[in-house]
C-alpha cells in the first residue's frame, strides 16, 4: 500500500504509525536483549561489575595520570572497601532481566533512531529526507560516546566516591545489588542521552523554539550546573572534576555552534 501524504493523514493515522514505531522498537530491543543472554557471564562479571575492582581501566589510568602530574598516590585506588549484596528473593532475577534490556536498548539504538526518522520524515523537506544516514550515524555516534563516557568516567568516579566516603569508621559500606545496578543504569543512560544534546538543539532550532542567543544567555547557568554535577559524581579533587566537566561543556558549546549554523541557514 502506498504511503499516505502528510496532509492526507489523520490524527488516527499518526497514532497508528507511532504505535508501530513503538512495536518495532520494542521487538528490536527484545531481540538484542536475547542476544546478550548468551554473553551474560561476560556482561556481568567483566562489564557491569568491572568498576568495583581496583584493576579497572579508569582507576589504573587515573593512577598513572596522578604520577605524571606529580600528585603521587593521591588518586590511586588500591581497594574498594565495600561489598554488594542481594537482599531480595527475586533481586538477581530482576537485575538480570533489566540489564539485558538495557544492553538491548543500547545495541538497538541505531534501529530506534531509524524508526523515529521514518516517523518524522513526512514533515521534512525533500532535501532533508536525504540526510537520514547522516542523522542516524551522528546520533548513534554521540549516544555511544555518551554511554562510554558514563561507563568509563561517571560510574568509576561515583563508585570511588561512595566507597571511600564515610561518616564514621564504625560504619561499613554494604550496598544492595539494586542500588548499584540503578546507579549503573542511570549513569549510562543519562550520559548517552546528554550527548544527544546537539541533535536535540538542532531540531529545536529548526522549529524556532531555541536560538543561539538563548543558549549563549544561559551558558553561565549551564556551566554552573555542569560543575555541580561533576562535583557530585566525582571525588573531591580537581583532576576528577575536570575530567567529567570538560566533555559536558564541550557538548554544550557544540550545541551552540550547531544552533548558529541552523539559524543562519533558516535566514
């Protein structure tokens, strides 16, 4: 059946397209999640719980960096003074399912973007429709960069901070499995979606909802917010906070640059 023209499509037609977008995206996530089932041992032992070990890549790199900067052993991590325990009967089962779904969502993200592009493409100009591959490539690249940033930077910094912070020597850190996994999911997804900011700003600028002057005006507030986030998720040292803050500030500046480009083209 021929695809309907945008002007001929009713509200129910749009809802039907949206429904199938969600159905196909959900199927893609489930298929990818099923694939991760076969590598679940590696997924959990090496990837998910990797940041709980002093031998994790980020900790080793930060230690080497501290030596190069003349900070001696100030950033080196030799132990993780905490344990992770399961306190619910079905806790490990739920965690297994949610992590597989999270991995499925990350792996299926390019396909989901393709589905979203097909849904919004009727509202685009003909020359804009030709940019589908570029849109999917850069959006996926930014998302995966954000996921890696969350995994290698945000999670290790957060784990190190909460593991070493204590109100008294008589208190032992025993984190629940759900608490740790929740932190992992939030850090990875939030970072991945934050790195999509340039793409979001691109479309908001095209719609006239955001302008370069607006982004420049609120730049100082964005900087303060980024520094606060960096201070929360990192240990209280300048090096760690800088490593987290700089990529986030660069993403915001890239969004301003992209907004300027789109705004000039509109004029």
